[in-house]
C-alpha cells in the first residue's frame, strides 16, 4: 500500500498526484516511469515520474483522466492508498552537455519534461522549454518550468495565450531562422511527438521522444509495448521509453495504442455504474 | 482421476482435474508394492520419500504423509498438479513395466489438498533451526525462489524475497492458468513459505529499485537469483507487431495475473478472438490455446512446425486440449502475418513442413515444402515459442558470467555463480524448463548457501 499525500487538479482533467514511495524516490532519474495498480481489480499502467524528492521520500506523477485507471486515481484523496507501485522503471533519459536544448511538452507531458529540463540545466545546457495547450485554461506549471529553463515559450492552439500554434511551430521557426539547436526532447501525446520529430528531421537535429505504449508488467516480460525503431522491434518498457523520434514507426505506435478502445469504453461505463451505485448502498446502511 | 466434462470445462476457468476421492487414493496407494529399489525417489528432482508417503496414505495417516512430503517439498499442491511425473518418478516405477505405474503425482496432489481442506500445517517454530543471524535476499518468488527461501528459513536464516510483480508465485501465478493450477493453491503454498518467517516484498524490481551489489552492501550475506525466463521470443517475421498478435507471456499474464477473463469486473482487457492461432507445441502453447477457448473463441488452432511426437508438451495436456476441441495444425509454420488497413491481423500465411534428419535437440528437423504456402484466416495470434531470461538483473550485476543464451552461468550442483556470495537457479540458469527442476535447483542452492553462511 502506498499513501497518497496530495491530489491536486491542475487544469481540467489533469491531476498532480504525490505518493509516499521512499525507495523509488531515492533511485529515480529523469525519463523513468512507475507502474501503478490502483486497487484489487486494477490494471497496471505506466506513469512518467514528473518529480520526486529523495529526502522527503515522495514521487509525483501527473495523470490525465482518460480511462478507468486514471479516473480511479483522480477520485482518490490525500490519505487514501493505492495498492501497488513499482519503479523506477525504464532507462533514464540520455542526458549530457549538448549546448542548446529544446524541451517540448504537451498535455501530461508538460509535467514529464520538468525533471529532464532541470537535469539538462544542471549539466550546463541552454534550455528552452516549449509547452503547448489547446486553450489558455489548460496551461500549467509555467512558473516551475521557468525556474529550470533559460527561456519558456508558451503556445496555445487558439492563440489565447502566447504563441498561436503548437509546440513544434516555434521550434520549426527557430530552425528555419538558422538557430543552433543541439538536441530536442519531446514528451506528450503520440501525435505531438510525431509532429515534433517531423519538424526537426529536415534539420538533422536529434530528437528524443518518450513513447507511451500500452504496457502490462513494465519489466520486459510481455512484449505488449513493442514498437518499431529503425526497423527493429524494441520494448518501450526496458529499451525505452526514450527513443530517437526520427526512427520511430509512428503509424504502428498509433495503431497499437488503439487495441483496446472498445474495451476501454466498456470498462469505464462499468466503473461509472459501480460508482453511482455504491454511495446509495452506503446511505441505506446508515 | 475424475475430470470436468470437456464440453462444460471448455467454457469455464475452474480446475479441469478434480482430484482423487479418499477411496480412490487408498486404492491407488494399495497398489504400491513398496519395492526395495525405490527408483521413484531417485527419479524425483527433490528426492521426496515417495514410498513412505504412499505407505502413510495406505495406513490412513494423511497428516504423516503431509509431513513426509513437506520435509522435502514446500510446494506439494503445485507439484502434484504440474510436475511431469511421467518422465520422472513414474517412468522408473517398478509397476511401469507391468502396465500402469503408481499415479504418484495424483497421490501427491491428494495429500496436499487434504491438508488444505483439514487446516494447514503451518511451519511450526519447532521445526526451524535456531536463528543464524545471517540474512539472505532471494530475487523472484517463482518455484526456485520459494523453495530456496523455505529451505533457508528452516535452516535458521533470515530471508527476504523480492518480487517484481504485485503477487508472489512467478510463473505459477502469471503463467499457468487457473484451470490447471488454481491460484488459491499457489497462495496457500506462498502462505506456508511466509509462515516459516520469510518476508516477501512485492513491487520490487531488482536491477532498478536496487542492484544485487546494493543488496550485498546493504546487509545481506548472500543473494539467490531465481528470476526465471521471462523474456518472450518472437518469430521475427513480417507483420508480427500487428494488433491482435500476443506473446504467450502477455496473453497468459492478462488472463491469469490480471484476471482479464473476468473483464469488466477486473479492469484489464483481452481480445477474445473468433479464430485464434497459437504458434508452438509446448505446455505454454496448450495453456494459451485452452485459455482462448475458455474466453469464447469459436475456433482455436495449435500451429506447430513438427509432428505430434516431437511436441514438447506433456501428453496429458495435449489430450486435454484435443478433448476440448483445439484443432492441431501440425507440420505447419507461419511465413508472415497479414493485416488490414487498421493494423489488425486478419490472416496468417503458412508453409507446410516435412521432417528431415534429427537436429541438435535430437528431434527431426522441420523443412519447408517449397511452394506449399497457404492462408489461414485468424483474428488473434499467440506466439508461444519459448522464453529466455530477463536481462534486468544480469545486466545490472557486475561480475556475473552470462552465457550466450542470456542465462546465468552457475554450478549445477551448488548453484554458485561466478560472483562472490551470489547463487542462481531455475530457468534463469537452464532456460525455460520445469517447475520441479527449478525447485531442485533452489534446494541445492539453499544447501550450498547454508554451508557458506556457516563456514
């Protein structure tokens, strides 16, 4: 059992969850993830570590409420427990002193780039963070990212804040103007990471993406998370999650992420019915 | 032994073999001639005193039978179900030549089930040796790890098992299905190991959360690696990453560990499939095919490149599968998978095979018949070609010699590896093998670790 210390909604649908996990917090490195199983009936889902504190013994993950597991997590309160938590898993990000580095984040990936950006800054890089959201109200963590970057560029799809467009737009602009960028890290949805990789490819700027395949065990046992990188089959959980975005077969990844769409909807409906039903039973018991 | 009717059992996940009644057990025990040869004991990888426990059944002293079994085997309920007795203790039985050998496995299961029904026999503190003050870390809670931990605890050492998954049992939990090995049996045997004083830490991925070296520096006097063979092999042919194609590990883990057969009550889904092809001819292939059938598939094929006699699966399991209606497509090997524009598998192109000269395994080598390609329509495929050791621990442990196949090099008799204070046993050393051979290795390593700790 792992205690939830905080559950804060950051923006609609995205929650910050802080969990007591001293052993994981001591070992965590940027780019790694943990596998969470909320309760006895739960799935095992991977969540990127957005932050951790070795001294305090805590880890922080950002979740986007999409399926049953993330809905269950979002419904927990501080003081509640999750049943299982394994980590830190996956290979850490390959960080070094590159020069000028862009860290692009979208959706829940905005959280995931914080530790990467912080470590890159610590290594003496010039760090430019670019975050994207559909509208202004979905932006979060600007102040936190500001602290770990030399420049923070905010983009919104509707132009309600900052640059009108998506994270790859200002990146492309910089590259087109001849700006020197030595490395790009992108965390976000499949589409965002694909577009970012496509934007940098003509300029030959190495772009590392954190893939979000479906997983079960997260330790290399099942092969559910297999992706094709440079024509070779790799397991996201143990060979990744970070891969060269110019080598990833995006179409395969997108297809494999849809395997359980029907079941995910069915599962969510089942869970919601259970939830509506439960409080009524409690009232009757009182 | 009575079994569920094939038509009924093909639709449920309850145990297929129902076990002996008291009368049946005594009748079978009475057949044992208590011969002086005791070849069965030599045939058993953990040297259970088989004639003695059978005699105890005959005399109606089942409690004594439990004690005899458990003095050598901490997991009799599991072994009685999944050991290949027909190639170990039963094949050398004196009665084997005169017809049917004693059904040793079924009697072992009977005794274990009796214990479960009549209240378990917890590891009483009197059977444990006084504390040695030494600490051992066991990595993995499969058959090798559980056995090694149980023996070390009985010898007075403080043992901690580190398990990566959220339930203990390793392959017994994630791999072997409920209908062949009920999970309450596994849980019961795990509880027995805990009752000996062994601590089991779940969700602990060694190699990530801590390395073997950190365990050795952090107060453990010795480490036993029982991490199994958890890395699935794929065919490496075109279309293998299409949706609907599973490794047997994934398919079985979803069903057994995550209980996808109870979806949506349990959250983990699985694709049921209308026509399912399972590639391979081992026990894991049989398990996957029989799971697919129980999930509701209309047709399930076993696709195997050799003929029936070369199949590595136990004959009993092949017969069970056949009775339940699994269709065997022998001397058949996939060439490529064909998908639709949404990325889902729709068909499999196969070669017909023929058998040539024996290969290194002693079995006749399968050869492609030129121009024999044909198509089988499928919507789910399970690849059950075998597994190799998971590199998580070996790759993060300095000084551990690793063989070409990814297995850890260890002394066959003692389990000692090339690294000081580190032992290994089970599938991580041998590659995928049987539950009982892993238990045998766990036992031998425990003896060697004990000798080291006392020296």
